[in-house]
């Protein structure tokens, strides 16, 4: 399967009123697991590499190129996306490498500066056929869009999407990043209002903190791209921990990393089916 365009995957999910799973890559084993999920389930997936992931690896291009190659060689429907980039140069690097989309995260900036920086990324990306996601939280961008208690205003979201020309918008509707307990609840009434107001697909970040029922209900309310990272990392780590507890003398890292990969694969397949409906 040829590497898919994020534009196409978003359009297909929107037309079908389905969710589009967007799962974060931490290392090559994650990308391999997610490609397996896409191939085995037939569900389109977005593989996401965050700015923090790039920092962890020291350089962006090695993990980026490896993920792109894994996606190209997979029989699944896969796009590759840059997640939560606060650096416009990193956005340009991802675009130039062949990513299908980038997220420029200017939610920490004053509103006018967020608009201006996002417009610049959009111009560069659209010239090269690449989609752009942006983020809007409270006015002025304090604490970002997914700090506890923050909610996106529908009218401001419409104005921001129109002014910037973005192709997807991450909105604050009750989820929070890095939650390890799945106890958050979404503001479904707000999601409906945002879906009616905003002319592009809506993106849900912080989905790891939501129970399955809330994720499915969020898609029904109007969310399209559903991001998951922490929940998958949690299952990967649990798989490694269980293997090492059961096999305390093992020193070959491939054996316990493979246990983590299998645990992540199973959870990613389960979540993909919930998201895609």
C-alpha cells in the first residue's frame, strides 16, 4: 500500500462519520506494531511523531525516515504526521521529508501570534500538498488547549480556522494530556457546537484519559482525528514489566521489547476498532 495522504484519510473519515485513529510513535518498535494493526484490521491509521519524540532520539530524521519506510512497506492504510511541534523549522523538516501532515502547536502564544505563525506553516505546507493541524485553547493560549478546565470557544475556533486555513483543529473539550487513569469526561454539547461552527475536522488530544465509551461518544458528537499516546505507552511498559517479572534472568532486550510490542499491538487494535466504529 502506498503511503496515504492525511488529506485523504481525514476526508474519508469525515464523509463516513467515523473516527480516525492517530497513534504516537515512540520508537521503531511502536511504528512496527501500529503498521501491523493497520494491516491486520484494515482500519486507516495515522502514525504520529511528536517534537518530544524527536528530542528523545536526538535527531528528527532517523526516526522520521524509519517510520515513513515502515508505513510505505505496510499493506495497511497509513499516513505519517508530526505531532505537537512548537518549532516551525521542525514542521518544514517534516514536510520536506514527506510527511502527510504536521501539527503546529502555537496554543502557548498570544492569539494573534498563533494565527500568524500558523498561517506561515500552512502556506509552506499547502504549496507542497501537506495538511496542517493547529491547536486553539483559551484566549491568549495560556497553558495550552488541554490544561484542566480549558475549553475552546466555538466562535473563536471558527475565526481561527478561517484565518489560518488549517485543515484540522485540535480543540479543548475536557480531555487532558498524559493521563494514566481513564476517568476524564468530554463536554459533548460543546463538541456539537464546535462541529457546527468549525469548517474543518476536529481533533481530540489527550484521549488516553478517556474510557472507551467516552471515546466512541466523542466521535458520534463530532470529533474526527483521535490521538492516543499514553495509553499505548502504558500497555507497552506493562508488557515489558510482566515479561521481566516472569523471566528475571533474561538479558536479551529483544525478548522483553517484543513482549511490550505485542501488548501495545493488542491495545492499539482494540482502540482502533472503538475509534473507527
